[in-house]
C-alpha cells in the first residue's frame, strides 16, 4: 500500500507572516499620509524632509507586504 504523505500548515510561520502583514498596514497608512502632506505643501521646507521619509516608507511597506505573503505561502505549501 502506498501511504500518502500529509503535510500540515506550519502555524509558527503562519503567525509570523500574519504579524508582518499586520505591521505593514499602519506603515501603509502612515506613508500615504506623509506623501499627501509632502505634495500639498510644495512651497515650504518640510517637503524636503517628509518626501524622502514617505518614499522610504513606501519601500518598507512593499518589502513587508511581499515578505509576509512569502512567509505565509511558505508555511502553507512547504
């Protein structure tokens, strides 16, 4: 008889991925606010301070979201 190998979801990895996705949501909201603030205040000095922070925040958000999805998929299909 051929036994089928059953694999189960790694719950620790799943929780880690969900935490990373949960962390990315506030960063997403904050970066959206920073970019809106920077583009609405084009004439004043905070544009040059806030705009780079917003761009770095966007990169962090994309990194966190894709990393979280990758970890979740790894926990399910590995």
